[in-house]
C-alpha cells in the first residue's frame, strides 16, 4: 500500500502503548488457569500484571492525546526534544518498576508483604526454608522498583515544563490540520473560537477512511467533498437533507 508511519510524538506514545498493554494482557492469561493461579494468586505477579494493564493504558494514552491535541488547543506545537526527554525515561522506568513485580510474584512473594515476611527472612540462613532463601534472593528488587518509581515521577518534569514553555514559545501551527487527520475537530480554526466551526459541516465519510484510489493525498477528511466523475456531474454534490440534519444532531 506504500504508506509509511510518521513517528511524531503522539505516534510514539501510541506505539509504545501497544506492547506495554500487550504485556499486561498476556500476563493475565496464566491467572485464568487453576494450575498456574494456585501458585500466582495473591502474589506480586498479580500486582505487576494489573499495573502493566492500567498504567500504560491510562498514562500512555493520555500523553498521546495531549501531544496530539495540544496544537489545536493552543496554536503551538509541543517541543520534540522535551517530548523525547519525557518519553524514553518514562518507558524505561515503567518497565523497571513493574517487571520485577512479575519476577517476585513467580518466586512466591505475597502481594501484601512489602519485604516477603520477616519470619521467612529470619529463617533464610538455616538452609532449610527454601521460601525464605528465595525471598532473601529477590528482596533486592524492591530497591530497583523504588528507584524506578522515583525516576518515573521525575521523568514527568520535562512534560510539565514542555506544557508551559510551548504555550508561550512553541513552534506556531501553520495549518488547522497539522497532523493530516481526518476527524471533524481539525476542521475548526486553531485554536477554536466560540462555536468551534466557522462553516456548516457536512460529513461525507467515516472518521477513519483515510484515502481512496481517486484521491491524491493519503488522508481524506470527513468534511472534504468527494470528487465526482463525469457521469455524476448532473447529480448534486451536497449530501441528502436528512443526512445533513442527522450530522448536525450528532455534532
């Protein structure tokens, strides 16, 4: 099909969301089988699985949306350098925070014992308590997770700085549709004024119909009128009245 992905900041966050959310989903499969769940239930494995689902699903999706719609809201792009300083530490620290939870859980760490249980650690040196030995071996991962959590919080500082700095000094948007998007919000002025639209909107296609063989660009906005063939010249290019009414009601 000849297309190529443009790795803008919104796309980077959206692309990273997929494997992170996938890890969260796939690590939940063993919990559905009694044989595995007997061992993994109520351990740190469940905590790691849960956070791999929730944290990327909320945070990565949120950041992708902010970077995507910020130009429309403010008329300026967010800075790419600060964006990368925000993205890469967040991605790395999030994995160093949650993946050790899966490892500890498979070793048997109880989800409600922050240190594996003092009683087990006290007996770890006698060489008999296998679980105590396992706890002593994996307990250092708590330090890794703590440092990663702190670094993950600090990684949000470039984002906050970017939000503020870009509002005043960011690169100005030169088009109402800088991402070549297809949905209706990109038909509004940048930033949108009162009432949003400056013309009557007519919707000619679905929001994700990006192109057609007879269309030169690789995106096809919903509000752009379709080209008509010579056989259709006598037909009106306006959508049916009931369609226009329905579109206005939907908007």
